[in-house]
C-alpha cells in the first residue's frame, strides 16, 4: 500500500474512533470509571494515529529523496558515457577478473570488434576474437590468448604500437587502476606514422641532394681552378711583359682584362666552395695566436692595387702595441678581405678608407672601418 492510501486509512480509522466515542459518550458519562478508561483509550488512539501520519510522511520524503538520487545518478552516468563516446579515442577498462566494466564504441571500432560483444564481454572473449581472425600471427590461437592474458595485467604501465590487419596503426597506452583494474587508451596514429615516413624520406632525399651538390662543387672547383690558374699565370706574364713588350697596346689592355676577370672568377669559385663547406659542416677552424697587425698589413697589400685603380686611398691606423687574438688565421684573413673589398666596391672614386684596430680592454679588440668620399 502506497503512502496516499495508507494515510487515508489512518485518517478514516481515527475519524471512526472519534465518531464511535461521541456516540457512546452518554453511556460512559453515567459510569465514571468507564469514562476515565474511555478518555485514556481515546488519547492513546489519537497519539497512535498522529505517529502513523508522521511515519507515512517520513517514508514519503525518503522515497522522494531516493528517487531524486536515482535520477541524478542516471544523468551523471549518461553524461559520463557521452563524454567517453566523444573523446575521439578508444577506451576500455577490464576489472581484475577480466570483465569489461567500462568502454566506448570507438574501442570496438578501432579494434574492428562486433558491437554485440560489449554485452557481458570478457578479456578472453576479445582476445579469442582477435586471435581467431589472425591478428596475432600464425601461432596457435588458444596458446596466444593464454599468453596475452598473462601479460595483460603484469605489463603495465606500457605504451605499444600495433598494426591491424586492415593496415591501421594503433598506439595503445595501458595503466593500472585501483582494485586491480586496467585502463587502455587506443589512438589511431596511421596518418602520424605516414607523415613521419614522408619526412624521413624527404630528409634522406635532401641529404642525398646535398651530398651530390657537394661532390659536384668539389669536382667543378678542381676542374675550373686548374685552367683558371693557368690563365691567370700566363695573362700575368704577358701583362707584365716579362718576355718582351707587346707591340699592340690594345692587346695589352685585353690581356689585363683577362687577368682581372680570371681573378674575379676564381674568387667567386672559392666563395661558392667555402659556402658549400659551411653548409656541410666540413669547415675546420684552427686555434692559434694571430697577429692582427700582420693580417691587416697583408690584406692591405692584396687590395691596394684595386683601390689605387680607382684612386681610393687606404689609411691604416693600427695600434702601437702588438695585438694578438686566439682565432683561425685563414678565416680572419677572409673576413677582413671581404670587408675591405666591399668597402672599395661601394666607395666613390677618389675617396678614402680608414682602417683602425683599437684595444679597448685586455680581452676586447675593435675593428673599425670608415669610408669617406672626396669633394
């Protein structure tokens, strides 16, 4: 009997007792002892009726509270399952006895398992289904299932990759949970692995192309330097008229142009070869004490003819004390040569180029270059 009818019965019973008491009160009035008993009986009946009503109300309140809790729990379970279904990764939880107690359908999709297997499934059922279709190779299915069952609970935490029969690559991350349960997260990394393979292939191709370029430059530099050195040497001999004067002044001018152009081409080849060595990481720097005054003086002699041909004056202001640095002498010469060559190249005819070396502190040396143009 539910709360509503039960309360009605109690109220009707109470009303009947009161009506009965009112009808017989006249008789009890003439018999005082019976009147006292009647009053006590009526009071007890009323108290019992009131307690019955309160008990019914408490039961109704408890039932309502229980119903509210069930509805709230149902909503929370629905939200949790909806969350699991929309995380994009497969999830499964097997308890310590191998029963599937939590999952989402992405787990069955990634492992290519039938959806009806979820109802009452066990870890053995899942492994048997996979072994039966050959997911684990050609070994005996029952033996493979037993082996994997034994490893499942011992090999945690763990991260593995598995290539499925249809070509999909899965990353499986397993971890231990309280009470001996094991949670597994399944991620489809097929596209990521394919991208990694493409990047590795592209890198290998780039490295092969870079090696081919280096080999080509090395061979070409050798093939070009040999005839260039001959051209430079012979043109220099002719231009200096070591074996006699050149009768035609125009020929002498052409020879000088050939000599200048050959030197320029050799410089370009050397720069290209140096850049290829830098890119390949094959530049070896020597560690030695370098006298800066000697380096600058040598560079000034190398570019002096080029500056004089354009009426540019080179002004060297070197420190009186001997300046030494710890560096690679060849590289320092190349740096200063490039700087002075650019200064001459971008200066106006008749200008001046000042080169200074200043020792500011015992461990610091400044190179300063200034270019001015004539009025």
